[in-house]
């Protein structure tokens, strides 16, 4: 193991090129090879800091093959730096398979921390940050199982949520979030750390309406505020079924979701709750 090289996992700027650490700059200069998600994008960063080094492409379409090739280089004693277009590798970006391969082979891995879009947006939003769930990008509907599993986990989550969204998928994503979560507050952040950084606040339904009328530009981070008083707990026993359902509707849930929650807490079939709700 002493003769093996080392993999440096390097955080790169999410916008402003000055958001890079001195340590990352040093490692990029010293590395024998730099594996980059998009070599053209990374070349701009390297040129800005007058770093000349060997760049290789490492992205989601060649991750398996390149992980094996890079591991071979590391086993020969070379130093490699892994970067993505922005932020930390493996956070909704390629990198995890190479890191695992190195760990399994006994090759040292050193993570060099730095900028991260999800945490930057969360702090900027001022929303509850002691507990949160990062969910990355919404899966494509073409992968029906992954999409369905994602929506199920999403609908059950009442805490602060962080998601990424590409501009051309933003409106669709916001509508899906509204249908799954009901009416909750959302912060949309784009162009983080850049000159035209924009952080806006809406309700979920208003956000979808706003971006239908105003074309989204740039990559987005979405921070969804935790649901307030998300569950009645034991207090529901003093309520009628209709009062129970209306409690959730007033919190911003759609009727179907309010019925589902009521049925779950009362341990009743949803059809029975629906009939009682209509008849009361």
C-alpha cells in the first residue's frame, strides 16, 4: 500500500472562480492526472489559475471503464485529482464508483472540502437547517420504478428538503412537488455565488406559476420548508373524521393527501374515510 498513489477528491467553484481553496489549487498543480466531468469546463478553471496538467474525461457514461483505468494508474503510485463541473464529486455527480474502488483496493482517498450548492442554498434560505434531506434530481419518468419510489419517499417526508433542478425541467418538477407535498414554502436559488445570484421565496403553487410566466435560466437549487405541525399524533381522537381531514387541508395538503394521512393515522381504509368525510 505504501507504493500506491492517492486519489484527491476536490471541490471546485459552484459559480465564482474565487470560491476554491488554496489546498485544491496546490493539489491540481501537483497531480499526475486530473479526472474531470467535462474537460472543457475544467480547462477554463485551470487556465484561469495557470495550471497545466493532464486532463481525462470522467463522466456518468464512462464512469465504470474510467474508474478501472484510473485505479490502475493509482496502483502504480500516481496522484490523481477528481473534479466535477461544480462542487463536490459524487453529490449528484460522478465519483462514487471510483472512490469505492479505491477504498476496496486499499488506495488512499483524501477529500478536499469546499463549495457545495445544496448547503449554500440551504444557508441562504434561512430555513430550518438542523435536519434536512438532500434528494438530488427528480428521476426521469422513463424509469418508472425509480420515479415512483422517489415520489413515495418525498410524500412521506415532512422535514426540510433540498433538490436540484435543471431549467428545462423546473416547472414540471415544481408541479410534481406540489402534488406530492401539498402547499409548502419554497426557496428557489440560482446562479449561486455569481454576479446575478437570485434567491426567491414562494409557495409551491406560486413558484410553478411564476416560472411558467418567467423562463427559468441557470441550474436551480430548491429548498422546501419543513411542514408545520405535520401530524396530529394522538390528538386526532377528539376530532371527527371530517375535522381530521380538514385539519390537513388547512395546512395546505390536497384533499386526496389529507384523506390518505387521516386514514393512515386512524388505521382505516381510505375508502371508509372518504365516505365518512362526504356524509358528515
